[in-house]
């Protein structure tokens, strides 16, 4: 009988120690969770919204998309050149504040997109024959954009997707 009582006492004592240990481990884990930096969900939302806006910018400033969205009826090549470059600059300026939400590498890619597309439009326009029309200019820009790796906006879009995926992890 004494052995059964001793085994019962040992069992109860061991159970109490185990429960106490588990409670202490749980409290320690809770403290660790409370002390760890909290994920800034609001900040992540702002970053993702910036990436969305910059993705839209990259799409809209792709050379083919610029031409598709521009009405060239009745305008000169010089007018088309002006419209295209001002559209790129205006869209860039509209999204300028988004740079604080993305990495410097992504923002540099956005800036290079702007600069490269303006440069391409300038180069193609400067090589137009004097009798060329706005339609000729638009065709030349489309032809250029169809050459491999000409559309930097696809590379920028990939960079934006990578940035978004790091935020969503």
C-alpha cells in the first residue's frame, strides 16, 4: 500500500513539475513574441500600393503602349515627339513620391525606364526624313520596340514583382 501511495505521489509531483515547466515555457514564448518587432502591416500596404502604381507606370510608359494610347491623326512628327516625351515625364512626376516605398534599385530602374524611352524617342525622331509623318514615327517606334530587349518596361515589371514578393513573404 505504501508503494502505491509513493508511486501516486511521485506521479502527481512529476505532473505538477511538467505542468509548471510548460506554463513557464509558454510565458517565455509569449514574452519573446511580445518583445519581437511587430510586422508593420500598414507599411506593407503602402509599399504594395506604390508597387502597383509603379507597375502601372511601367506599363503605360512602354513604347508600344505609348503609341497605342496616342491619337496621331492630324499631328506632325514633332507634335507626336512632344506628346510622347511629355507623357513619360508627366507620368514619372506623378509617381515621384512612390520612391520612398521601394528599394533604391527599383527606383533606379523606374528612372532608367523614363530616360531610355525618352532617349529612344529622341533618336528615332532625329533620324526621320523631312517628309515623314507622325504615322511614320509611330511605326518606327513600334518596330524598334519589337526588337529583342528593347522594351525596358518588361524588365522593370519583373523587378517590381520581385519586390512585391519580398514584401508578401
